[in-house]
C-alpha cells in the first residue's frame, strides 16, 4: 500500500474550493482542534490575521457567512481574559468534509478520508500538514475509503477504525495501521461490529474507542492494544452518542457533547472515565450544546471548537479540569 509522496508547496496548487458542492458547506471548518493547538505553538512569521488575507477564497467566506450567520457566536460561558487570534493556513489539497478527526504526530497533523467533492462518500485521501512550513503532503491512500473513520496516532503510526461508505450510514468494520516512516498501510484486527463516527484517544499505550454509530448511536467502549492486536470491552459511556469530542488529561478520558442519532438530539453532557476504576463520573457540561466539534488539551485547558446543531457553530469554549469550570 505504498505510494510516492508529493508536496504542495503553494496553496494555489490545491483543488479550488469553487468546486465544493453546496451540500458540503455545512461543516466547512476542519473538525479537529489539534490543528489549532499546534498552530498556536508553531512560528507565525509568515501568517497573517484572517481578516487581512487577500487571497482568501471568496466562495469559502460566503459559505461561512451563510452558515455561521444563522448561529450566534456568543457563548453562555464567561469571556476569557485572553481571547486569542485566528490565522489562516494553507488549505487542504482536496476540499472535503466528514473526514476523520485529525491525528497529530511529531508536530504534523493527518487528515484521512472524507466526502468526495466530486460526489460519493468514500474518499481514500491521506494528507499531512506541516505547521512549520505551512505545507501539505499527499501520502499513500487508506486501503478502504470512507467518512467518519476513527483516527489516532501512536508510536509513529496512524490507526483507523471503521467508518461509513454513505452519508452517516453503511458502516464497515475494517481497521488499518499506517506506518508514517514507511508510508505504508497494513490491516489490523477488525472491529467486533461495523461502526462509524467512533471517537478515539490514547491512554497508557492503548487506544480507547468510544461511542459511534451502526444504524443508531451506541455507547460502546472498546480498548485496542496494538501489541496484541486485540480488543477488550470496558464500561460503556453513560448515554449512547456519536460525533462527540474525546480528550485525555492525566490518563482520564473526557467525553464532551455529541449527539444521539441526529443533531436535533445534541447533548452538552461532559463525562470523565477513570481507567483505574473503569467507571464514569459527570463533570460540568459544555456551555454550548453541539456535536461534530473538535477538542484538544492545550495549556492546561480543554478547548472545544466549532461543531453543529441545526446550524454550524463558531463558538470556542475552554474547560479547566482543576476547577471544573468553563
């Protein structure tokens, strides 16, 4: 499954966003907050504030105005003393949505699969973004294309778990490991059941697979051990969900927000799992009820970004695990 890599040195080489179908504009913003956390760490000498970017695609801006304009960016959470600044970075080589949550390894982030902008729902793309050079690299495609694949990085490799081959349905159970150094994919043990929209996180060298969806949302909690290539079952999430955010902090797993079946049934519930006790506890709920949002642990806080309900949200809210406050 090896292929030659190619680098897009110039953002203008990327596929034009003008070819993006109207139906893909609902979740235009990349739904993985790892990128934003890394950009805060990376040098910004060549970046310009978003409002100052003369080359920003007008169609992309129009679509953002259309969707975000229907959603207030105001949050019920107290305003931070330091609001931060957004910067634009090089766009994806291929416009798409519903890819896996982005995985980060060695200060680079990876986006796999997604809706095909030409039609269809089973993209095989594997793209890597280098924050220091502001460049995307095209890598070996994933063996089975799909959307909403579980994705995580561990010990120099990416792992994908399940996904959909249609719009939020027709799940599959195939899983794969991608060797970053070799640019090669290989199959790993299949999921016990066909699932998509699983959220994944690494704790103590093992991968926790939480929630997801077959025909309906589930609360399943599996742990995959890369050393044995086997799964074990843990206490499920108290409340079935998919499109939820998952973050590990000091070996505790935070599951925040998400939905039951559709975004009409979004939740703001915030739960924390302890591997030591195999039990869940409730924490302060996310102020803005949403699903499909990104989340990352950065500078002592969990930051939740974007997401969707009946409309697309632009809210950015952070949680302090020490004080249990947003």
